[in-house]
C-alpha cells in the first residue's frame, strides 16, 4: 500500500477490539433492558388498575390489607393516576429510543451502511417496545388485574408522586378541552326531542310514539310528579287486630301495604301480603307487626330514573315520598314508574275503564280532580310543561284549578288557560272531584 493512499473504512472492530466495545456498551445494553422492563411494568399497571371491576374496587376499599388500601387510594383520583402512568411510560420509551439510537450511531458511524443499520435498529426497537413494553404486559394484566395491581401499586405510587405537577397540568388541560367541546355540542331540550320523535316516527303507530315520548320525558320527571297523593294511599294502622287487618287488606286489593303509627306521617314499615300467607289461619293474638319490612323513604324532588335504579339495587317495589319536614306526601311504586313509559297497565283486578278520566270526544276529556298533571298532559297529548307556569307547588289537576281560581271553585265554574277551557263539574267543601277540559279552539268554533 502506498503511504499516500487513504485508510480503508472499517465496518467492524478487529478481533482484539470486541472486548473494548463490550466494556463500553454493555452498561448501555443493561440500561436498555432495565428501561424496557420498567415500561412493561408501567403498562401492566395501567391496564390492571383501569380494568378492575366495581366489585374489585369495593373489595379493595373494604379490605384491611395494605396493598388493597393502596389500590383504593390511588383510584380515588383516576384521571391523575392515568396521566402519571402515561407520562411515566412515554418517558421510558423515549429514553430507550434515544439510547438505542446513540449506540447504533456510535457503532456504525464509520460504516457506509450506517443508514440501513439505523433504520433496521429503529424498526427492531419499535417492535420490542410495542411487543414487550405494551401488548404482552397489558394482555397479562387484563387477565390478572387484581394481582398485577397489587404488585405494581408501589411503582404506580412512585409515578404519581414524581410526575404529580405535570399530571395535574394535563388533567386540568383535558378538563378545559372537555368543557369547550361540550359547549360546542348540540343541546336538545325535551320539547325538541319530542318534536324529533314526531318527525321521525312517520311509520310508527300511536302506541309506539307514546312510548318514545315517555322515554324522552322520563329523565325529567320527579317522584312528586308520578306519586300517588297522600289522600289516595291505602295504609293500615299498627294497632289493628289480625282479623281487622285481613278485612282491610281484602278490601284494598294491594300486595304491599304501608303500616303507620299515630298518623300517615309515622310510617313504621311495609307489610308484604305474601308474608301473611303462612299465618292466614292465626287468631287475633298473632303479632303480625313483626312481619313488617323497612320502608324506603325518598324526597319529592328525586328523579324517577334514579329511583328506578334504587328499586333495582334494593329489590323493592314501593317508596314513601316525604317532604322537607319528614311528613308523608305520597307513594310511588314500580308500576307507577313503568306506566310513565308504557302508559296505564291494568291487571285482572283493575277496572276496565281508564282510571281517572273519560273522553267525550277527540278534544274534550273529563278528569278526576285528583289526577296528576303529568297524566293529564299525557292524555291531552301536550308537553308536560304546559301548565308549569300556573301550577305553583301543586301536582294535580285540582291543585292547578285552585291556583287559577285563587279559591276553591264551585260546580259550574269555568276558566281558561294556555289554550284550554276548564269547567268544574263536581266539587264539595274540601276538594274538586271532576273537571271537563276542552281545547279552546274547539270552544270558539262551538260558540260561533
């Protein structure tokens, strides 16, 4: 070789140079494997914590084990925990990529094939991170979530502590984005949804439309709007003898009866008639009060959809509605809630005639004064808020007329409101018994 010729490029080190390379880059290799292991553990922790079922979370909250308590504590703020784990995992992955890229560049910088080697190394690193840092840990953690959560809870706790400021910033930023998106979203009122039902239900039957409207209005109804009023509650006193109790139960025809003390404001419990069957032949000495089950009390403003969920959880079918002073205002049953969607449900013991009203023609209906305004609006096929501005605190048709007249009307008294004419057909010194309701445009045509 001529002394003036350039030195040839050397792709690989000489045989005696491998020991030097090993000494230089072995610590980096060990660090890469450690970071990949940590990334896999963080991914497993994320999958384990956020795949726990409600029962698992409840178990951790009630457990006396330190690991379970730690899991429950970490899940108290799930958004912050998720943000911390995501930050932790991404930083580990970035560190792996940076170190691998540096090592590859150092080893191949004197090679003419360095571009291809860098590309192949990047692909291999990506596959390793996705496979061993994401897929495998998350699949395993999802199948063994509680076990993995216990093992990785200290690591998650460390990540939450170290990345707390950054995690809080990301959570606040995401909350702001959620609020902005929500403002720009579509907000439909119940009336608009009802109109949509009319427009899209061209091929639907009348019954199907009524069910759809019931579903639309369901979430806005309160217990006060669907309850059976205090005067209509069929209850028994707790001082009745067993024979007197059986006589009242036979007369009422109900399968569940509230039992009260001195007055209806003191409900002692609910008597299930099926609990009496084994004792049907007992004499008056039988202490039937021992069969009472606890009553479920709810406020007047409780939403009906929430009440339905409570019925499912508690496995009860009846609730006592109380006012702000604890007095009994009414009673709601599961049947009352279902009827708000599907309409009146009559069993073999109900009268065949619709309870509470009868039609004279398509535009005129005669209602009982005690009928709820929600049912009146449903029968008249108008929006449930039609009489909202005039009804005040009342929930019945009789209460609405008391507000409109500002007195107890007499038979024959008439008034109009919001396109309807109300004529009192029957009333006494205490209540309004029957009311004729007619659409105002029909009245004008008749007068003309």
